[in-house]
C-alpha cells in the first residue's frame, strides 16, 4: 500500500490524543509535533527526570493538558484515561535506561511491564479510542550477536532487566490486543525503535548528552564500548513512524501488530563512528576509549530490519547518520549559545517535513 510520507495535518487536527511520557525527551518532541499538527493532547507523566529538560526548556507544559501521573498506579491511570476520553493513545512512558535497569530492576519491571498493562487495561470499555501505539525498543529481541537485522517475528528476550522488561511488555501488548481490545474495535500496535539522537536529551548514560556535557566543560568523554553497533537515528525518524502507524491503523485496523523503526541494517554504525562524527561537528573535545568493555553486560551488535514499516506504512529513516548527528550537535551548540529550545525544535521539524 502507499503509506504516509509525512504526518497529515488534516488527520490530526482536532484529534483527542493521550500521550504518556510527554515530559521525557522523545515525549516532548512528540508533544510539540502533535500540537503543530493541531491535535488536542493530554499528557500523562511524572515530572521531568533531568535538569535541564526539553519539557521545561521548550515550554511543552503550555502546549498540552499536562497531568502528573505515575503509570505504576493503576487507579490513577484509569481515572486520567476516563477523563481524557482519547481517540488515539501514544504510550511512551517508561524507565528507558539500560544501566538504571541494573541498579533498579524492580522499579524497571514495575514501570515497563505493569505500567504498560495499566495503560492498556484503562482502555477497556473506552468507546472513543480507536488506536493505541505502544512504544517499546529495539532491545526486545533475544540478542544472539549475529550479523543479521532482527525482524518483528524473531524471538523476544532480554539479558538485562531493561531489555527483559520491554520484551515482557510486548507479550502484554499482544495479549491485551488479542484477548480484549481488538473485539472492542481498538487497533493496538507496538513500535520498536532503534537508538535515537537529537537535541534536548540530557539523560545520563546516553552517548551524545554525555559528549556534550564532557566537551562543553573541557573534559574528556569516556567510552565503554566503542565497537558496539547500534541502529542510530534522529529522534524525528521514529516519531514520524509512530504518527504514520497511528494514521494507518485508523484506516486499516487489521494492520495492528509489531513494527520496527530504524535505518537499514547497512547504515548501522559503531559508537566510535558516531563519536567521531559528533566531535567533527562540535569542533572540540577529547575521548578516551576503553581497551575492553566496561560495566555490566550490554549488547555488542544490534540491527533492525525496518522493511515492514517501509512496505506497510510507507516510512523509512529520512536523515542519514551524518546529518542526524550534525542536527543534534548543532541543536546543543545553538541552545548553549542562548537560542530558544522550542524554536530549535520547530526548525528541525520544518526541515524534516520539507525533506518529505
């Protein structure tokens, strides 16, 4: 089928959207994009986990009906969903860091498995909602460290608590779709996105935020696994995929299922390659590469096959890696020099939509 190549303003204008995790990095970008498209957005999330945060810097709270809610609280989630009465749900709220999963495994499972179940359960009996896109991760697959990209029908698994919690949430999503929500007329899909980069991410233990923090202050960036391969993409690429998925499911609910979002496998890159690109753009900074892998276990080789999203939804990664890194580092540098965060995001979205 011919898919959506960029979000359709005519579709989103006036749609009632429930967005969980709107105070996070990806959630803030998505909230801004939805408001530009004319959607009526209700956000459910805890306060921003970082200072600074894109949510605060870009004034996202003024754009949406922002409600503080812990998705681990089933009753609170249910009450907020009933009051919001959404037509479309985009679920991004999660504990999203691998190393934090090692430090806080129970909290990670509670947020990622039961939090997802709470959101889905709150949708039972809600007659207005027609689409739910549940965002997981590329790390849901049983990683065999093989040189083949993972497809949606490959085995799920997870060595670390974060990956395992997201794989488990995939089972929850499929179960609620099959047991309850499909017969209600609600199309439920999971979205498995590769590693995202872009301006406004200040999370710990993420490559470009760590680089900016180190180089801004004249320090040295320490890299634990320089040869690790990941499917890197600018944050707008998976967000465009989520929006296209929601639009498509509205028209064709039979396409509900799991979808990978990322660059083609040939475009996956090592951590060292991304660092070199970032340093060239930033024009300063030193790096120390570990002689051997440091810290708890993390996957060394991970690639996705995004061909299903390309064929069924008409979407694919739009910005090559070098351009994605340049956009991100230019964003950070401009913001540090006093540029307005929302204006920087708007400029990136304008450029991204123009590229379509």
